[in-house]
C-alpha cells in the first residue's frame, strides 16, 4: 500500500503531537450547537462537517453523534423484545479527589478535562450517575471507534466457546483470499489477541504509516483520483504481505486484525457482522435502541471502529459482562466464553515490542484490555475517549463517550484510573 494523507485537512499528526503538550494548550471542550456547526440551511461553509473534515476538532463533536449523515451504515436491530430496565439507584453526589497529577479535582472536572460527551455509572445494576453534554441525549448514537473491537471479539469468543469456530485454525484456510499474505498462516486466536506479528504501522504521527491508507480503504475519508490507496477493506487486508516477527510471540495493537477477524466471522457463519451482533447480543440483552455499523464501499462492516450505539446500551453491554454474561438471570454469553476472556492473555508478550507504561501488568484477550487487577477489571477502549470500564467484583460499570481532540487513549489512562478509583471509594463507603 502507498499511504497518503496530505490535503485532507484532518490535522491528525498535529493533534497526536499535541498529546505531548500540557492540557491548557489544547482547545477547550465545546458543544457543536454552541459553536454553530451545521446550523441553518444551508450551513455556512466554515460550519459544515463533511467527510473531509469530520476528524478535525471540534467537528468531531458533531460527527461522532451524526455518522449516518456522513457515511453509509448497516442496521443492528434490537428487535421487538422487551428492553432491559436500568433502574435508578441512590444518586452519586459530586466529590473531590486527588487526580493523577496530585491536584484537587472533582468528578465533573475530570469529565471536562477528558472531553466527555456523556457518562453513565452503574453500581449493582442501578444508575447512580448519568450526564450528557455537547448535544448528547440518552437516545443519541455515538461512534465507538475501537471499542467496537470488543464487540467483534466477543462474538468471536462466543463462537469459539460454542465449538462453531476453531481458534487453532489457520486464517488462510478460512479466508482463502488471505492465503499467501501476512495473515495466511496465523491462527484465529493470534488474530483475536492481536499477536499476529504482521508488519502494519498504526502510528498517526508518521504520515507514511499504513494506518492512513487503511482508513481510506475503510472509507473514513476519500482518496483523490490517482492516489495509490486501497478503495475498500478487502484491498487493504489482502495487500499486507510482510511480517515483523513470528505469530503468537508478542502483542501489537493493529486495527487490521479486527477487520480480518470480522472477515473470518462472515466466512464461518455466512452472515453479516451486523446480524450476528443483533441476534447474539443486542436482542437477547434487551437493548433499548437499534445500533448501526459503518460499512466500506463493498458493504463490509468496519469491525475495527464502526459501531454506533447509545450510552445506555453501552452500559447494558457492560452490565451483562460484569454479571458473567447474564442479563435478568439469562445466560447470554456462555460461562465458558466469559471465563476465557476473564483469564486474560499473555502478560509477558503484552509489552514485549511496544512499551505500555500506563498499562503495567495488563494483557489483551479476545479484543478486550485486561488489567489483571484485584477486582478483575477490564476495558473496552476507543480512540478519542470511547471507554468502558467493567469491575465484576464491585459490580461497577462506567460507560463513557468523548470527543477528545487528540486521537489517542493511553495519555488519559492515569486520569481515568485516579477518577475511577475515587469513584469506587465513594460508592463503597455509602
């Protein structure tokens, strides 16, 4: 692949670089209505959000809530079944704590510092805190970015645990189109745990990195005529031929792994990813809203980053996972599948190639980030602040959407750790 990003006006490199700067140098959090984005008809040219500028802050604040107005999508139906209720518990009062920098902060200030669009806290199955900002409402869908990976990984683990997918099978035997390429001889489990050893650079700081051309293939932004970039995910995945190391040896976070996994799921089941999510998760867990996936020009769901859901349904997903795969006493995800995820991945290989200083002792398993802390906590993580923390021991779920101007996540790990530790302390002392 020949990557290309010049002229898109996305400022991804500049935004990523700003992660190294002090927070006061970042732009303040804003709502899309208050700055006039897409207001009036027609909207002013400098207030229009398009495929060319949707990833540039503050346009992201609007775009992440209005993806269907920018891109083609496929429905994830909630069906006609009953909605899983989320009863209200004792409301959480504002509290002060020491943040990761040792300064006094409040829970609300933490949300502002991390550009939160919405946040919901479940404790023992009840809503104890729920807040919406920047144009969000309880029914507004929001792009999950890479938290999508955990949903795709969950489907894969369910099929593996049910004996419908062989995790030891070679990818090329399931997806013949990938034979002879970088993925041909790796196993399904290697793909699920991102230990494929392929050569694929996801560094947004590097304009020559593979990820930029890959995003063109996913149709996240268009490539001008004559530019040598993939025009769909099929081209992007089959173009990868090189390796940087042996499969199964080390963890390396690469979004293409999840789209390969989605392709494996489609080949194995003969069904779309949207229908699998609908029938295996959304309907049985009692989702309140339909969800939807971004699709590439060939109609393939962007399994690495394309799911859009409401905050309450994000929390319902977390509730199910925190309860060992159960909702209302019904086992939606088998105990075998949940146990496989809970045991985590290879901690030794987790930071072997790419240092993970804010995630010491973690691992990656079935597209989930496993902390191995005393509470069995784990995360779904998506660029720009799409996060869910699940603490099974304390029955705590924190679902959070954000529109952070920096396309990353690790730089806010410590801020989230401090805030959620203080949150748990407040909840357990009541």
